[in-house]
C-alpha cells in the first residue's frame, strides 16, 4: 500500500447539506424550516423556558405553604424485627467480655447492639445521624441495646425478652470536666465549703466608726470665730474648752479704771508689793432715798 492509496473509511466523512440552492437540490425554497412562523424567520430562537405565552410552570404552582421545622432531628430508624432477623441469620452473636469467667449454668451474655455494629451489618446507613429503635416485629433474644432514642413498645419487647436498654444522653449545658482540679491541693474542700456556706460577705464598717477614725487621722482645726467655738461646744465639751482657752480674745480694761489710773499720782511711800488702798464705795440708791426723807 502506498501513501496515495490511503482513504478514510466509507461513510465516515459526509458533506454538509447546502440549503436554499433551488428545488432540485432538495433543500430549496424554505430550506427545511417549514412554512412561516417564528422559527422560519432569521434570528427566530426561543428560550428553553418559554412556554408559548401560557402561564409558566414557576408561576402556576403553589408556594409558601406549610411549615418546615428547622429544629427537626432526622433519625436512623431501626425496627426490633430487623435486629431479630440478623440474630437468626447469625450476623449478630453474643460474646463474653475478655478476661471474664463464665459460671456453670449461667445464662449467655446478651447480644450488644449499637449504631456501629448495625452499620457494619448493613442495617444502618450512616453514623452522622442519631439512631432510634422502633417496636415493629417480634423479638425472643436478650439484647443489650445502646441507642439515642427508643419507643415505648420497643423497650417493652426488649425487656420482655430479658434484655436491657441504655440511652445516650447529650448534655444541653456546659458541665465541669472530671479531674480538672484534681492536681490542685484542697480544691475539693474549698468547693464544698463554698457550696455549704455560700459566698463570703464582707460587712461594711459602721458610719460612726468611720467618722471617728477619720477625725483621729486628720488633725483637729481650732475654730477661728466665736460662732465656730459655739459649734465646737455643741460637738463636745472638751472641744469647746480647747476652743475657748486657745482662741478667746484678750480682755480689755474698763475705760473708767484706766482713766483713774492715769489721774492718780504714784505714791512714793507705798511699797510696790503692798496693794493700793481701796476707794470708798459709792452710796447706794436706797441710802440716798432715806437721807432725803429725813431731811
């Protein structure tokens, strides 16, 4: 075979149809578009969502009906009868705890059933959702069931067959971790005393004691006026005595006595140590009245 003998496979290459080339060509006149209409015109394209002018589907269907609970919990649902069928097939078998000694004549250990075991058996699809046990079916084997939720009928059937049920509790509030303060000495005792006695309350000092302590700490200022001395006397006798002794103005001599002292000459014979002779007392008003009556 030579290079000029190479040809493509018959039918693999077809020529493009040439429309509008006359009647003899087979695609003349309307060029395969039919007679008139929107699609027969140039640029006559129709969107995929257009429905010919009738009410579109997104407008004629009902909306905003019903309620969708955002807090709804989706469960992986398992019936008691489905678990019993796995037990009959031998997929689920009872097993003793490693290291435990089985007494003679004792009943066999119950079969443990949880979400991981049922997931391995193909009865549960996912571990992301919580598991709920329902009571559809019959059960005659003792089971130890661990689940998130269980119906009343399923619990009754499991307990009637000699099994037990354990529910997984999810805490709804923060709980103190176990062993957080175990390293701190005396932490438990302090916590117990706080619980028993409650928080310690510090009593505020009495107002009178506070005022007394402030007065002792600050030096007392003596009043400068008579009004201030009276106010100090009202505060206490000791404060009034101090104010009167320290701040009372010096007594001034009477003007008559001062004038007599200037007029009287100093007597040279009278010693300085002896007191001056007393002046005769002035007659009283009663004696003057008697003398005028006698005259």
